[in-house]
């Protein structure tokens, strides 16, 4: 059984960290236009190979990107993160929550 440990609302997406997986959700009309009807994405913690993280600043959003076995990891920078289904963008006011999630994921995957 999965236990919800943490969650955070981002820009056009949400992230939930469970005891055994990460779930990326897309809710709202803007998320629909960008990602379509893909639904929730579940990533088992055991398969996560990296967590990329960029802090927001006064001009840009921040993002957390989950890389896992078999996923096409985007290394093309900030603007491609907007389109990546394994990425959740966030505003500066949510930085603390996203840092906590990143650190907890890294702790759990060892």
C-alpha cells in the first residue's frame, strides 16, 4: 500500500510523493492544452535514476524533472522542460515545498 508523504501544486501540474512512487498529475484547462489527455504519470521510486532541479528566479519558473530507466531525459534546458511530461514547473512561492520533495526523493532512492 502506498502512503502519501508529500505533495505540491506547480504550474500546469502537481507532484505527489508516496512511499513507493512519484505521481505527476495534470489538472486544469491549460494543462489539457499542453499535455492533452495523458492522465496521471506514476513513476516507481526504484526506477528513478536522477532528479533534475532548477530554482525559480524573478524571470523564470523553477522545475523538478524526474528521470527514470527508459525515459528520454531532457538535457536541452529550461524551455524544453515546459513540454516534458516528467517535469513539473513551479513559481518562487512554492520553492520550499519543491525543495523538500526533491530532497525526500533523493533520500528514498539512495
